[in-house]
């Protein structure tokens, strides 16, 4: 976005971002995320041997 803004404003545009809020992750996504992280960890441990 920053590059597009600079291009549209001939380098004079600016923007800022700020944190808005945390939101709960739906349970089905939590399960997927945890499973993927466990698999990634197991793979890293197996590669370290």
C-alpha cells in the first residue's frame, strides 16, 4: 500500500496504522492452527536428529 500511495501522491502522501483490537479465533481454526504447529514442531525435531 505504501508504494501505491507514494506513486499516487508523487511521494507526498503518508499513512499510519494503529492496533484496533484482538478478536477470538473460531474454535475450528484453533484446532487447525494447533495441529499445524504440532506437525511443524515434530518435523523440526526430526530434522535436528
